[in-house]
């Protein structure tokens, strides 16, 4: 092989700030191989993990190796993967299922999509390893239909693997067989919950059911089933290829390996970043993400999607691991990470996420169906300038009632964005309620535009006002009729003398 040419003016990936602190285990193939090529996947170590598992190890040894690695579920819950497999393996049945949750529904999240599109064989390999460990011979990938490229590549990858004898009957000439199917979901957020997901695969409405019994005992079509998400299965492929001991070199004591985050929001470098567990939020946002857009001041970061929470500047040095994030009032979630600057209203952020979860509630249980609706009504009232004393306490009481009474984890975590913003940004709620003021200047109904004595009476603002709310004589200070003002800000943008202020 010819020696690589080094051009001084072109840096290596590892030298770029965006990549220098990353450790790409799960994403190592994404962008470097042709995802439609089985040959390129194999050339980069693909299916070595599956071969190691089924030709050199017993199912119990495979589960034990994953357990030894410390891998925890990357879908949000963080349950130990190897332990989950051991429980499913102990269930006695002639039929078991392995299921991949690819129903990525968090706003701003695109980790699973990128893996499915960029390295589909890694997920198939991880599922086959999991199927062998629990004693399953059939599995489903539940992928939302809004991911057409991911679905197309998964279908092609399954066909390639079956033709090569890597899926289907008697894999690697052994007695182990595994057939995988794709189920396209309609995009319901609640189908990310495992019991709702299984109901959807069965052709029923995707609604959670009480547990126990847990899926490991009674899952898909009442048979023992194991569900992990896309990133978890991609980790499994890596672990069985390099070994648990190598995997254990990265992460913290209780959170091993890496985590893929989708960096979005008011940040200079957006995109996917795979970092070792234990890195700080500050390193992710300022070293990898390049800091805040337009040199604005950092205000908060939302981590964990609608089930997560907002972390303020004082927590930027928090370690990124499961336990530290929960202690901070947030959670790992699937890996969405939205950065906000000083122009963001935290009450409005809480309202945004609660609007999402309320509209996506399946409606089965009263705490989630009615409780989130009442919470949303209070938040809307506050951002409209109609908040009143006692609203904060009502939000807190409703949040606790929902967390304690909702049927599934999605309902139980729905109040998290409200609780975390109340915990760290309570002063913003109080300003909205007591002063009828939005400190960030983001809530339109709480804004007020006024013309100062710096006005020269040119009339430009009045001529451009769509609501005809500005009046005054030429060369005299104009006035804004607040009852007519629609808070559009056109007058402020048109004034050449900066005589109009917003407060």
C-alpha cells in the first residue's frame, strides 16, 4: 500500500477541534465505508464479533462478556445490557424475539438515523449476537417510515447478509439461525416505549401496558423478547470484536464506553459527536462544538430530549454519565443535545417540550393525558402575560402527580423539562408572573415597544407599521398605541436613529 501523502496545509481529522476529543467506536465506519457494501464492512472487521460469539462462545458466555463490558442501554433508560440479556435467556420458551428500537422521536436527535444510514450491517450484527445470547431465532427492526434511506439500506443489508450466510439458516455452519424483519412505524413518539412498540409490531394501536410482566417474560406475541436501541446494538458489535477488556478502557466506573450526541441549537459546530463517558459538558460545547454562535453568552443546554432536563452554566463541568446527569435533574436520553444562548426564554423552552409530549401522549392514562394538558395551559398563560401567584406551585404539584402516577416512562418523565427549568431558572418564571416581563425578550405577548426622545419625527416607523399603531407629526416624537401594536418589531428595525426600544 502506498504511503499516505501529508500536505502541511491540510490537517488530519484528529487534529481538528471537532474530532480531537472524540473517540469513535460506534461511528468508526460512518463516512469511511460504503454502507451498501458488505465487502467493505467485512474488510473493516465486520461480522468478526458474530463469528467470535457463535463459533467460540456459548450464549451464556456472550451475555457475560457484554455484562462484563459494563454496556448500558443507549436508548435512555441506561439498564445494563448484559443483565437484560441474561433475564431474557432464562425465560423458558420455544420462541423468542430480538427487537431493535429504531423509532427515534426526540426533537433534534439524529444519532440512530445516521447509524442506520451509514453502517446498517453493524446493527444487524449486534442483533444477531443478541439473538444468539438470549436464544431467539427471529427479530424485528422497528424503524419510523420518515427514514426512507435508512429503511432502504437496512433491506439491502439484510438481503446481502442472508445471501452470504451471515443471517438466516445455520449461520457460519452452526445450528444457530436468525431471521430479521423490518417494521415501519408511523412516527408516534409513544412507540419508543417498548411495550407500545411491540403492540405496534403486532398490528395494534401503539399504547403502553402495565409491567410486570416485563418483555423478557411476556413480550412480542406473548413470547419472551429483548429490546435494545440502535446505538446499543452497534456497541455490541464492537465489544464482541475487540473484547470487553478493551471496551472497559473508556468511560467512568458506572458508565462505560462512549456516547453519541447530536449537537444542535445555538452552537458553532453542529453534528454528531461520539465522546468517552466522563467528558464534561463544557468540553462538548466549547471544545468540540466550538462555543456559542455569534459569541453570545451560553445560557443552558437541554439534554435527553422531552424526557430530559435543562442544565445551566453552573453545571457545565458536570461529568457526562448516567448517574451525574440524573443527579443534576437531567438524563442521558438517546443523545439529543440542544444548546441555548441568552436570547432563549427558559419558560418558553419548557412550554415547547411539554407541547410536544402532550400532543404525543397516547391518552391511555389519566395522569399523562390530563396532567400534561393542565401543565401546558399554565405555561401558556404565563408566557401570554396572564400568570398569577400560585402558578409555580401548581406546576410543581402537577409534575409530581404525573411522575408518580403515569403508566409508562414517557409519561413519568414528561414533566422533567418543567422541573429542571424551575430548579435552575425560577427567577425567569417569577419575572413572567410578577413583573409581566420576559427577561430574554422572547415571549411576544410580554414585549413592549416604545419610542424615546431620540425620535426625529421622520415618520419611517409609522409608514412601515403593518398595524397602523404609530402616530405623530413630522419632526416631532411619535407614539405607539400599545392596544394596536402586534409586537412584530418592524418599527425598531426600520428606525435609522435607534429611537425605538424593546422591553
